[in-house]
C-alpha cells in the first residue's frame, strides 16, 4: 500500500488541511513536553538517584539523541515509502507506552533505557509531519503553516514547565511521565482511523516520478549531503539547536540557582514567559517570511540571520544580568532578567519556519522524508544530545571557580555556536541562489 492510496483534493487548501495541521501540531507538542518536562525534573531525579549535573545532561540529552539519530534515517526512509498518517499512528502508540515506562523506572539506568525507547518511537514524527505539511500547503503559504506546527511545542512548554513543575512538586516526577503518555493514545487512534494522506508532491511544479528508484540509505544521504545549500542549512540549524536546547533544558535550574526562585516559580516563569514569547515569535517569523519572500527570496534566509543576531545579544544580557527583582505578581517574584529572557525567546525561533520551508523546496517530494530526517538527526545530535550534556560538563568544571553561579557561565559558553549558524546561513544564501530547486536531485 502506498501513501497515495487515500488522497485529498489537490486544488485547494481547506478544512481538511487545517485539521490535519492541528493534529500534527498536537502530536509534536506532546512529544516536546516529554522532552522539556525533564527541565523541571532535574533536581528531584538527582536527589532520588544521587547523580550529578553531567549524568542529568546525559539522561536529558545524549541518551535520547544518540538513539534518535541512529533511527532517524531509517525513519525518514519509511516516511518516503509508507502512508505517513499510519506511520504516525504507530509512532504515537509506541511513544505513549515508552513515556509511561519512564515513570515506572526503578533506577537511573532503567530511566536511561526508557528514554532511548522514547527516542525510537519519536524518530518518524518530525520528518513525517513536515513531509505532510509540504503537501498540505503551497510554498507561499508554507512558512506560516510550518510556524504553526513548530510554535505548538513552544506554547506547550507553558504546560511542560509551569503545570509540569506543579505536578512534579505535588505528585512527583513519575506521575508526570504517566500523565504525558495518555494524550498520545488518543492521537494514535485518530491518526489510524480518521485521517488520510494528501497526495505527495501536490504543490510541486515538477512532481517527482511516481516510482522513483529505490536507493540505499547511504546513497540517499550522500546525494542529499552533496547539495551545498542543503548541507549548510542543516548544519546551521544544528548549531542553533545546540544552544537553544541547552538553554531550554537548564533555564529552570539557572533561575533556581542564580535568582533564588523555587522550582515551581522558576518552572512557571520559564514556561509562561519563554513559551509564550517563543510561540508568538515563531508565528510572526512564519507570517513575515511568507509576506516578504514573495517580494524577494533572500528574506527566507535574512529573517533567520536577523533573529540569530538579536537573540544572542539578548541572551548574553539575560545570563549576565544581576539578581534584581522587577515585580511580584501575586506570590510569584519576577526577576528583571526575565525581560531579556522573553526577548531572547521571541527572536531565537525566527530561523525555524523559513529554514524548514527552504528544505522542502530544495528537494523533491519523494525525498522530503529522508531530507527532513537528516536535518532532524543533525539538530538532535548537536541540540538534544550535545547541548545539555556539554552544559552540565561545563557547569561541573566551573563549579570550583564560580560555585553556584557556574551554570550561568556554562550557558553563556554554549550560546556561542549561534555565531557559526549566522555564517553558515550566509553561505547557504550564496549556494541557494545558484541552485535550481526543483531539479536539485
């Protein structure tokens, strides 16, 4: 059975497209909360299992990312060959079971193994979803659609970091894991029973052949990697996620250690302020990219560059800002530094929608799953895997010198790779201008 066995109308964008986009966003949001909620579990898990920051960097990053990266390319191949909605249904079911298993872990080792199983089940999600979105919306409306998809997790961090912090503090981190798995069971049922795949290459000017030759995974990866614009683009995204995932994972602990907040208040501020700002920033950048790119294609890369430069400036200010109080809202103290954190969160996501849209234009429809899988592998290895782990290592190494403030300077150090992202995006622009997108492969 092929992904085109059940098709949707090809001449318009209607409620079916919007409904499937909403479902994809909800699935992605649940997955993302499963990653982000570890940020408010770091302290209680450390206390229960008696481990240090390096070990927590491992469990929150590399244990997940290594398996995710290993499974990413095979998952991308499945996306290109199988019905994507059915594949997502199976992925949601397995993800729910693996996430609940995290809550039942009796040791740190078992928790690490359960996180690896979560990574296996989650590996097709991003590539399958973005492949579907490319067939739901035409290129001139695609950045906003992608930003709606990617903004869902940032808004969901409000749940993961604020409500999640309350659940962890009141009911324990194990209950939080089990509660996270329940919605995924519903998503699996809807994907399996209700949703249908759109036609592949629905909006392409030059659709890919219906029966494209089946290359080996290595050959497919080499062919994609040989495209200079694609290669620079995904490396830029990887360096960006190295910094952003590290900030996202350790920000709650930073507020606890450097600004004296309780775990619940730190999670609430990180979730509500950063999640809202990032969600709005992502939606705005998608809208802005669609609007400006119609006038001049260079905006598809200029918007991410502007976002990076502004983000690294505001992030540095946030991390170095002294422990001063802006106001108290109810019983929640709000440090002055949160103003800069909100600005950082708003601009840090400007690269996502325009970059993902460009990836869908650089490759034909029958290779988008593999292309997005490679992009996700690089971002996951550098972001989810290396970012939190290196931050924990830096924090432990700097502790003799800076004491409780070591995390502040560790986060500052891992923000520097964003400068490399800016340089790679500039090179991407040069290469992309020489590339005939529809004939790249």
